[in-house]
């Protein structure tokens, strides 16, 4: 990779990392790493959401 391409890639990466939405997501990930029980609860919520969605699709 030449230097110009590397500089552009680094600039783009920095722009993405500085995005407020990405910053919020990184906080969320950090919290999950610090509290594995939250990750487990998140998995339960996802499973329940899938069940609810499937039931709604069957009703409609």
C-alpha cells in the first residue's frame, strides 16, 4: 500500500471512529465486556424478540 492510500485509509478510519454513533456503540460494547450478565440478558431478549416476531407473522 503506498503512503497516499495509507494516509487516506487512516483518515477515513479516524473519521469513522470519531462518529458519535460509533462512540456510543463502543461504550455499549465496553459495558458488556465488564458485565457478562448483561450479555446473557441481551441474548435472552433477542430470543424472546424472535419468538414474538414469529408469532406476529403467524397471526397476520
